């Protein structure tokens, strides 16, 4: 299913509506995969017939979408964890240098145990790594920081894995490289432009 949805996202013929619908469906699958990586504890519940063991998330989590494309993933995560705080980070990659420029950040006063960075595209990895730095600056250890996205370049995945455990990273696919503009290649174009119809 994930592969079929990714094909719709990659197809340059997909309309804004088709891209959005595939992205929203894929976000729910990415969300389930990313949340399963958080620690869980075993609990016993009483079913109508007898006690049974089950799993329950251990600890609290906040979501950190990177504006703009990261906002496309946020509704799926909030649907799954409706009381999770959201820390917004505004970042725009420079079109020439591909360096991320931070223009906004807002974190909750009471910080949850873990943070999941939301950004569908991990190209050079610079944007996500800058958020990792921000999170470490407010007290998070690398092991408590997660990344949830759609596409990564091999290079971006490698760079981010130097900042947080690779096991904490969820993506649907890894593409071989980056093009001259530091876009994921072959990739799917500009996720933000395609999702928001700009
Ligand atoms: C794109 C993308 C990621 C970032 C990835 O955002 O959505 O946030 O670049 O690149 P990196 O891994 O090399 O840092 P962009 O800055 O173009 O803004 P947008 O989300 O508004 O499209």
C-alpha cells in the first residue's frame, strides 16, 4: 500500500487533490510505524471473558512539524494522539546554499518525554539536524528524538543517523541521491508546493 501511495506522490501528472489524498493516507501509515517505535509497557486488562496482556505507550510525546511540508503529516499524528503538544519550527532552505534558515520556534513549557520531528523530505538532512540541535538545547537526549517522514536521500539518512539512532527514523523509501539543487533524486519534486498547491 505504501508503495502504491508513493507512486502517486512521485507521478508529476498527479493533481493537487490526488497528491493530497495519497499524502494523507501515507501519513497515517507512517504515523503508525513511527508511534510503534516509541517505548511501550505491558499492561493487563480485563476483557469481557478473562484478563489479557496488552501494550500501552510508556511516557509522553510531542510532535515537531517543520513548516511548511511537515504540516502535511501533522493531522494524522494528532488523530492518533489527540492530546500531544505540538512544537512548531519554521525553516526555509536557502535556494542557493541549501542551508536551512530558522525563522520561528515555539516549544511547550512542559516538555514531554519524547519528540517526533515531522518532515516528509530528508534531503541533505540539514533541516532535521537543526531541529535535533534545538531539541538537545532544551534537554532532549538523541535517544528520545525521532524523525518521521516519507522520502530520504541516502546521504540525508546517513547524516541524520549520526545525530539520532537510525532505529528512531521512519521513512517510506530511500532514494539514491541528490540533484544539483540538493533535491532528493529522483524524488517527487517539492512536497510543500505539491501538497499546498503553490
Ligand atoms: C524542504 C523539505 C524539508 C527540507 C529538506 O523544505 O520540505 O523541510 O527542504 O531539505 P534538507 O534535508 O536538505 O534540509 P523547504 O525549505 O524547501 O520548505 P517548504 O517545506 O516550505 O517547501
